[in-house]
C-alpha cells in the first residue's frame, strides 16, 4: 500500500516534469547578457583572456566578496565550536612509500595551486580553485605527517591580511576607478601576458591565499579534535 | 555522438554511485561513494566545457569534503562510546 503510494507520487512528479523535457531545445546562440560580456569592446575594457575570471572578479565581484565572507564565517564558527582537549593519538606509522610520495607531491601541489590562482585571468581556474588545491596539499601533509606542527596563527594572520587587501583593493577601485572592484586601477597591459587585466590577478591571488589559509585552518580544527577513545 | 554516449554513461555511473551513497549500510563506503560521485561529476563538467567548475568540484567535492566527513565520522564514533560529551 505504502509502496503504491510512493510510486503514484513519483509518477505524478514525472508527469509534472515531462513538459520541461519535451519543450527542451539546445541553445545555439548566446543569451543577451552573455553577448554583452563577449563583445569586443567590453573584452578590451577588462583585457582578460579568461572571460569567466573577468566576470567573477570584476562584473560580479560583489558575489565573490559574499562567497569569501561566507567562507570566513564558516571558518570562524568551526573554530568557535570545535574546541576539544587535544589528546595524544597513537597512530599506526605510515608506510615508507606514502611518506616519500607525500614529500615529493606536497611542494608540487602547493606550487600548482599558486600557478592556478596567479594565471586565473589566462587559463581556467582562479582564487577558489587554487586555494582548494593548496588545502589538498595540506590534507596530504596532515595524513602523511600527523605529528608535524601546524602554524595556525600564521595561517590566520595570512587569511586576515589577504581579506583586508582584497577589500582594500576593491575600495580603491571605488576611490580612483569607476566603481567598487574596478580593475582599471592598475595598467591593463598587453592582452595575454601574465601582468595584464589590471587588478584581476592581484585580487585573485589574494583571494586564493585567503581561501587556501581558511580551508587549511578548518581542516586543522577538525584534525585537532580527533581522539583515540 | 560519442560525446553524448560518454555523457550518458557518466550520468548512469553517477546515479549508481549515488544509490550506493544513500543506501549502503556502512558509512565509510557511503562517504567514499560520495567522493567518487564528485569525481565523475567533475569529469562531466569538463566535458560540458566548464573547466573552472570542474577544478572546484574535483578539489573540494572529492578531496576536502571526503576527508572532513571522515574526520567527523571518527569523532562521532569516539564520542558515542564514552560517557562524557562535553566537547560536542
């Protein structure tokens, strides 16, 4: 009886959603907003090869600021609630292969994260992706060397400074340029070079540092409340 | 055509892995299934020409959140066994 009821509900849902599938047709041209972003004169205004980055940092920069704020709040709340006594854990020693691989991979992963957020305006990627890759390197370090000290004060300091610089640069755009988060406060440079697109690479580098430090701090909080009991 | 086939195959695999993540009795298997789901989702995003989203999904979805779930699972287990629950 109950199963019949569930099946009837599912069938009703399918019937309700069927017109969506039937009337779906692929989109073979850009929408109005996308056409605006992809116009040649608007691309020359931001001078960024990766248009997604230009949209995320400049046109929709306030959304990025909101995301960074949400991440900051999450990190702060986790640090507030996860205050356990740090008990000593007796862990099984890691295998030699894993430790050696981690020694080789961790610096490369950190460097790849830095590459991703520094080249955010040239290739796919950006601050959030680079920060997440850096945090993955930190995870690997936690797993391979559980007893290694973690300078959480340094990470917190870096996070605060990066956030301040991000907001400061955004406000500088309002003071000097044409609006909040305007990227033309720095010279636009040549299209396709590393130092181009105005303030976008600078802003995204600081976003990447902030996200990486924040996620590492969150992971450290979770790691520090683990216990054997 | 092959693009369509690969997309459909990825979608079917994702559905199967989602089923495992929801219905499996062991929580460890469920967590790993959720991580695998994110991995396949990131490949699908890459095929759908969204490399930015694919990078985020691969790093956060299948890397960070899986590890955080494992930390939380370990924490829940150790707290359930003992009497004092002052830190949770």
